């Protein structure tokens, strides 16, 4: 556990609770908020490029919310 999530392991050792890495979504919320802002701006200004950018950013934020996204980066496990 120390190698996978050192911050969580230190918090367990000191007795101060900390969320595991799978449940920390600060950056994902920021990207989602920005994407909704760009999407709304594209709707108001009737700009297709802003609309498309907002939709792509929303998809990226959705990917950041996936708790097992590190598993996809590492590839399949080999025996």
C-alpha cells in the first residue's frame, strides 16, 4: 500500500485520516467546471468551436473521475 499510495499510508501510520487516491477528485471537478463554463459560453455566443471544446473537456473530466484509471495506463498484468 505504501508504494501505491504513500500519502494514504502515511496518514494511516500517523492516525490522521486521509482519502485514498481513488477518491480524490479535485482536479476532475475543476476540469468539469471549466468545461461547463466553456460549453455554456458556446451556447450563449452560438460558437461551434466553443461548444465542441466544452464537450471534449467534459469527456476528459469524466475520464478523470474513473477510480481505476491507473490500471488502464499500466496495461494488462503479465504472469
